């Protein structure tokens, strides 16, 4: 029996500063990084509220805080808002090309500009190709890099890193040209992933964690209906 077929062990991290809420400590439970997960195992962990950063498959596990709530969109019942319909209309000229998960210099250049424009001075503001690879690539996942390019000039406007799961797709990370603000590319990438899941006949788009107290997470709650994993059950969040 290979290590990929055995049930992986889970570990608890040491407390560290929370990445989302100032002044709080965080711990995570994570899968043994030596364990290569099968696609079905990785998908099962995502259904249980786990997320990945590179090969690290983890979930927040904080003693006195339950602010990080895993959420997903049931694509068959999704109804776009008026604002989301306007965003979709503004981006009808974009062509989407599906690329394999691999380092690409043009992707990395766009990523550096995005981080510099959106997260300057943060722990992510590091123009290191190896760190970029270790963040977005993973041996556990069937990952695609979705390129969004205007049909007028073919320039790279956005990349949506997407994992294909047995029951849906996971929106791992999206980065785009920070100089392009009117398009709403972050929202449009999710709308596109919803349509992509429908084409694949997959029922869910997993959005990672939603934190009600974090303004940066507000956009996730605008996709309705939205299901949250609460008490071990996926439950629709009331409007």
C-alpha cells in the first residue's frame, strides 16, 4: 500500500498572528505534508472545510474563535445580482484560456504587479519565484491557470488559479492587473468559475473562508445562495 492510499495524519500548529483579524492569535490543523493525497482525498478535505496553500492542506482551528467559515456556491441555484450582471457585461470581450499548472513568466509578472498594488508591504510582497510556486502549485490537486485576455490586444489581464474537484471547483487565488479597476475582475473570475463548474456538471464552487468581521471578505457574501460549513453541516446562509 502506498502512502497516498493511507489515511493521512493531522497536526496542530503553534499559535501565530492571525492573517485576517488584527490582534488575534491563530492555530491551524494541517495534513501531514509528507503525505501525497489522492484527488478524492483532497476533494474530501475541501468538503470538510480545508483549504490549500501550495501543498499545505489546512483548516483554521482556533480555541476561542470561529470567525473563519468555509463557504461554497451551489451553482445550479446561483442567481447573479444586478451588479454582478453589469460586471459580466463589462467583460464580454475577455477570452479565457485554460493553462496547465506550471510556472509562467508572464503570470509571475502579473502576480508581482498585483501584490505590489494590492498588498504592498505585507508578507505576500515578495518577488520570489520559488515562493510563488510553493503558494500556487500543488502535487495534490488538478490545478488549472485560467488566463483572461481582451480579444482586442490579447494582453494578460487576469489569472484565476482553479482546482478541479470531484464535486466542484475551488477558487484558489485570483490576481489581475491592479491598474484595471472598472472591470471588477475579481468578481468576474468567480462568475466565470460558476459557469465553468456548470459546464463540467459539477455542483459547487468553493470560495475558501468567509469572515464576517473582515471587509476584505464582503464580496463572498454577495454570491447567493451561499452555503457555510457550520457544525459539520453545509447550511445556506440567510440573506
